[in-house]
C-alpha cells in the first residue's frame, strides 16, 4: 500500500528471500480491498436499508470538522481516461506536533474514500460519524469543500451542518477572475476578510466594466456565478457565532490529505489504474492513514485462514500405519496415484509403481508406535543397476 507492486516484489526477494511476482502482490491487494469494500457496503446496508443503529464509540466533541475533496486518477483499460476519486477527512480540530507550533496534526482523524457517487460517499461518511460520535454530544458540524454539488449533498445526511467554501479554491477562483487587475483582486480579498459581502458584489460589478476583453468578461461572470453558488460559505468559519475547538485554524486540510493519502501512491510517476483496482487501493490507504491497516489485515487473515489445531506428532506414524493396514496396497496406490490410470502408467515409472503396489502384502503393515522395518525388500535391486 506504500510502494509500487514491483518495488514490493524486489524487497521481498532481496531482504526476505521470498520470490513472488508483482502480479501476485497486486492480486493480494485486490483480495484485501474487495474484502474491505464488502465490509463497508454491509455497514451502509445495515443502516440505510435495515434501519440498524451502528455500534458507536460514544465520543463527544464541541466541533467535528469534515473536509471533502477529489483528485483525478488516470485510468487504464477503461472507457474513460480519468475519473475523480473522492476523499473525506473527519476530525475534531488541531494540535501542535512540536513546542514551536510550526506543524500541526488533526485530532482523532478519520478517513474514507473511493470512486463513489455523492450519495454513496456521504452515506459512508454518515456511518463513519455514527460509529465515532453520539450526535447529541456534538455541538457543531462544519463541512469544507470546493463548492462542487456532490459536497453540498452532505446536508441530506448531517442536519444543521455548516458548509464552507475552501479558501484554496475560493482564492484561486478570485485570481483567475480578477487577475487582470491586481487592485480589484486586493479589494475583493479585503471585502471577504472584513466580512463585507456587499462590498464584494460592488467589486465584481466594477470588474465587468474594467474587463479588457471578452475572455476576461467571461472569467468575471464565471467567478460571480461560482461565488454566488457558495455565498453562505465564503466567510471564515471562526468568525461565526458558534463553538470553536481549542487552537482553531483555517479550514483546508483536504489538500494536504489528498496528497498524503491518495496522490503519494496513486498519481505519481505516471501511474494509471483500473477503476476497481484504484478503489480498492484507496480503501487500504485510508486504513493506513488511520494507522489501522496492520490491525485490520491481521483480523482479515484470521477470518480467511482459520487457525488449524495442532496435531500431536508422536501419534502420527501409528495412525498412518493403522489406516494403511486396513487397505489393500494396490487399491490404495491406485486411488492415490491417478498417474497409474493415465498414459504415464505405461512408462517405466508407472511400471515400477505397479510392481510396488503388487509387492507389498497387507501383513507387512503393522500397527505400532513407530514404523517397523520391512521384512524384505519390496523391489529387488538388479546387480547391474546404476
């Protein structure tokens, strides 16, 4: 899940002396991803089709932040050349990784992803939320996204959630629409920071009159439509009246998590995927991002390969001899050596095996704690044999 299949095969060969092909490793990953997908589908079906309440950890939090974004993944052997892989990150805030407070990490991070429709994506997100939190113990749900329609579908699953436009996408749209006039761009940024959306509308109207050409007019109009569609989420979430976690920061963790969880393994160095293979890899990468992959794999392997009860080896020879003593050797060998019934049975090997079957009388098979020596050789060894 962290390196290419060829690199994994090379490491297994070089350091562990385990010869395995990269195709076999790919097959292992697909089997694990398919099993994980079945688990997630079963959880969603239990909640949304059978109305069962998922087991919950019962956590409480002043604020739960959910950030959603997508990344384009190159496809191979598919009708489309590219598809969007969706990623959701759920957390309770930020904490410093060092005393200098230059790097921060997300508190109690949860991750889910996949090639999913908007509805399927948020169904999995809602199940993930219910597994972690008691709804009545969460004061505020904040959702951050790029303004896409599938992000706004979150309202159907998180009642009362606040949806904000991601600062990265908002500022990029402003630069694309007003980049021809830096003064207008700065005024638009200042209007948002001062929470004066009326002044922002005036800047956009003024930009239409100052646009130097049709292409710039089109960009200003596209910007106006984009901001209007996300008007309620333009402002900083920390300035609204509501509960805030300690050390609250600006939203926008999705960009870094997209790179860390998905892009680092799935879009670098010209990688391309089958759609199902990419989906399965994304599921395993999410487990790894939550530091649960090893634990999940251990449980999956135990379910797949149940532990075999150990047999006392001291009694094994006696049991084998007892079973053989109740069988005619010729019948036993014919039943356990399909070779004798094939064309190979006419070869020198087949002839020798038939002689062996005829040459072991049942009386030679005795039941003892250890195998007894044979009374005489089964096959005479020719003097002139090599």
